């Protein structure tokens, strides 16, 4: 198993424990769904970012803030029209 994959698995398990503990402190009778703890939305955001900027991968903080505001608009559009968001 590659070192990066092993580290990712360790961090994911640690995140589950932290999130479950935080939820139990915040709302003792609440439920936590581990499937919702993934980073898929963050990965989707960075995927949209990489397709938007093309070769201009380096950005300063102002450009990054502007790009993330555009990413949230794109995600809202794709959420309202799920047929437009098709995987290859």
C-alpha cells in the first residue's frame, strides 16, 4: 500500500473520531452519518478550479478568493440542473 494512501486512511479515521466526538458534545441525541464526512465536495471544488484556470495554476489570495466565489456559483448551477453534471 502506498504511503500516501495509508496516511489518507489514517487521517480519515481520525477525522471520523473527532467529528463523532464533536457531535456528541454539541448534540448528545443527534446522529452522525460517516458517509457525509468525506471530502468529495472539496475535491469537486478543486476539480472545477483546475478546469476553470487551465494553465494558470498559481494564484494569489485575491485570485483564489475570486475563483472560489465563481466555483460556488458553478456548483449552485450544477445543483439546480443535475443533468448538466455528468461524469465522463
